[in-house]
C-alpha cells in the first residue's frame, strides 16, 4: 500500500534546509522509494541535496520552483529560499531514476535517459507511468526520445523554473544538479496513478491559421499577418504595448491554444515575448512562445479571469480525485508559474481550495515554466499556463 509524507523548510542554511526537509518527509516511512525535491533559486540547491542525502539514500528527483511551493500547511516561501519534498513509501513499488544534461541531439538524449531509467529499475519493461522534468527549451524532443524507447506510457511533470525567467533554474537528479537537460522517474506499480491536465480557459471566436513559424517556438504570422499585430488586434491592445515581457504578463489571462486531433484537449501556448527586431528570415512583431507551434494548424485566443484561474485549481483537484477507483494516497500538483504571477497576492485562496479538496491527503504544489501531461485519449503533450494534477492511489 502506498503512502506519502511531505517535509519542508525555510532555514537560511541550505544544508540544514535540506536536512530538515528530509527528516520530516522520512517520518513513518519504512520502504522509501522516491523523494521528489523542490527548492528556491535563492537557496544553494547543491547544499540542499547534500542535506537530504545526509538523512536518506533514497533516489531523488526534482527542480527549482518559481517563488514558492504549496503544502497542506500553506504557501512555503521566504526571502532566502525554501525546500520541500514528497517521499513515497510502498514495498511493492519500483522506481527508476535517470538524467542527462543538454546536448546537441535532445531526442537522442531522451532515448539514453529512458534506457538508463529502465536499467536503474533493474527491469526490461516499460513503466506504468513516468514523471519528467526538463529545462524549458527542448521538452518535446526529450519526450519523443523517451517514447521511442517505452512507447506511449502516460506521463506527468513540468519544467524547472526560476523567479525572473533569467535561466537560473536547476534540475535535481540524485546527487546531480544542473541547469539544462532532462530527468525522469519511471514508476513500476500496480497502484492507480491518474492525471488531470488542463488550462481551464474559455475559447473565444478569435481563431487563425498559423502561417509561419521560426525555430519551433517563434510565431511569425497568423493568417499571413505578423503574429503580434494579429494577437494585439484580437485582445484590443496596441502591439507596441506588447513588446518584450509586457506580452508575458498581458497574455496570462488571454493566452493562445491549439487543439489535439481528437478535440478533447486544448493545449496552451503561452506568448512569452513580443519581438520588435526582425531578422533576414523573420519580420518584426513576432511572438516567442513557451512551447512548439506548427505551421498549417489552427490557433485560438483563449481567456480566463483571475477568479477563474483560482477556481480552476480546486476544480482540477476535484476532477483528478474522481478518476481514482481507490482512495488517494498523495497528490502531486504542477501549477504554472505564469498563472501564479497572474493570481498575484491572492495565492492564499489557491491554498485554501487545494487544502479543502485534498481533505487531509498529503500534497505538494510546484510552480513551473512548462507543464506536461495528457487528457483522456490524447498523446503526452507539453504546454504552458496549465495545470498537471496527479493523484496516486493507495492500491
């Protein structure tokens, strides 16, 4: 039977923060199989890992979380950082953890990581479920490489994040800490694991055809019109007011989305930067997206109020609970850091919703710059401004 425990600390000493976090997360744990560890960029993540390792030799995986984490006790944050971990205990569960730093061929790296995770689990089978964390750049390629090896196994997870979109994020994998690359945890278990993956935005009538994309994530034009001009027209804002990171903030409640082929899932494409300097191959007024876009597909302008962003957290946790046939043992909740930015000083309302719906079941919420998951019969997908909420059944 699966059980989980959450520990956290805001000790100014990073080593002690990790040590205290692991001590609490290890209480009552007899068959530890995995520690999912998250820190602030304000802490020394390597020292946190050393602190954790001074308490337990359990495999660990995780990353830096943007600004905070949320646990049943509340929002964990401080001016000098934090750490938090969820420990999993199940005599019958096996977990294989592996990672690789970024290189020239992300898909090949994904294959290597998948093979290593299977080997580290001391098996030759594909897992029942897997978790992925990556730097916010080549997630789709890592995912393809992983699936080249294990097939379409359901997944959950999210990217590493920092507090300012400056690239200060870190990935954690056992005793390794690095900036760019990928790490996975393969779960071998008969227990239920289910995910609810959603943006929870409303669709508008503003729909266009992607007519040009540069380097996968630069949206050049929609319907043959410069992307930033088209988007500005859709939301009623002058494109000049959407340049740089102004676009990131403005688009939190008015993002873009693409539908999966079955129409069950709308995956959010977060407009991150409004570009005003063209190149030899791109014009001015392009949009840098948080994830991959494909020419010849439809893109939709979506919208949600801050109230709706807050309510979506409780509703999504309620939805993932309903998917379980057994009692929940733990919830692992990936919440976009951009949504957190849009919610602002009302994040305490998110905690109240999560605590209410969790009903005493341990949970940890992290804030990422990319969220991974699937819905019903969709493929595994990487998106932004989304929620990827996963429930672990006791049996």
